[in-house]
């Protein structure tokens, strides 16, 4: 697998080879090269590709990462179904804007209400830190809300400024304690149930206490 990724990019660098998530990064990548790499990976959903201002990062997620993101997504969708939201689960699509020199593939994302090309909500499970600032990338893409699962908790951000001025450090996003897209969602309960390793039990507990 390592050689197959290295064939896609030049001067790639493996970050922390002992980490179960394999991560490759290179800079000076043109938009055309980025598009070509996406085309080569079109039928391989195992990789996540992020692009910002010529920096390209390709991640092969670990098994732990995938279990966490599926459990978290399952609980979010349970909430949306129980509350009868109109929504579209979008999975892990490539969301990109050439003029903004940005592209990302969220772990999970959703359109809330009408279906859209750019998701309203993007969810990222962070096992190891990457080199590309995801908030900056999502701000360029215009994603309204971004949730990061990291160290057994959620951090939520809501986009306030398309051109950051007040929220410079968070690239136009304000960190919030509850979702503005899903204001009645109990984030503490969601965190607690995400940590239940049994997927069925996690959903059962979540539905009972929701």
C-alpha cells in the first residue's frame, strides 16, 4: 500500500511510521495534479485526501478510526431519524473549490434540510494530527459547522466569517458548546455513547436517554 500511494505523489513524506494511520504529505502540488490523484483514487474509498494551497495530504485511516467514525455517525443519524429531520447523509465525498485552492474528504458529512453540494455539517475523527489545518480548509469550502472528535470528546465549530477578522485563530469559526444546526442534541450524551464499544448497545443507550 505504501508504494501505491508514493506512486501518486512526488517527494512524499511518511509521517510517524509507527502510527497505525499512514499519512503522506507533499507541497507544491498543482490543482491539476490534485485532480489527477483524485481520479486515480476514485474507486478506492480507503484513503482521505486533503488539499490546501498546494499542500496535499493523503491518509490511510486506522481500524480504530473507522470504528469510531461509524459509531459516531450512527448515533448522529439515530438522532436525526428520531427527531424527523430532513437530511441527506453524504458519507465521505470529495468537496472542493478550485478558486479557493481547497479540497477535503470529511469522515462523515450531512446536508441538513435540502440537499446541497457543500455539506452543512462535516465530522472529523482525529487520531493523529495532520499538517493541513482542517478548519481553514472547511472555511474556504463554506461548511457551516465542523465537529472534531479528539481525545474522547467533541469540539464543535460554527462558521461566523467568510473572511476571518474576529475569529482569526480559528479561521472564521467560533467554538461552540452545542450545535446550532442541531440545537437540541445532547453533546455530552453523544460523547458518552460514542465511547461504548458495542455498537448496538451504544445506539440503544442513546435512544433511551435522548
